[in-house]
């Protein structure tokens, strides 16, 4: 189930809730009981071990310099 981050406009607390995607836009009360909250946009970091070749490192027409 996805986790969504919210911020309370009353006390400034930031908190997360796990809820179905269909309920992501539903109002959320802060843990202190305040109802004036806003859903935050979260950045997602994706990690991996492979990397793309550097530009100009060969391969492809324009990357390999075969275009005249």
C-alpha cells in the first residue's frame, strides 16, 4: 500500500499515512487532531548499479561521430 506524506497547517507537523491510491486525495487529520492538512509531493529516488554510457562514448550515429 502506498505511503503519502502530509503537513499540518495548524502545528506544522509532517506525518505519513499508508492508504489505498483511491483514498490519496481524501482529507487526513494530523496526529495531534488538527484537520487542516495538505498532502505533500514526495520525490522518489530510484537506485541501481548500472549506468548509461557517457555522451560521446561511441554507439549511435550522432554519439559516435559518423554524422557529417
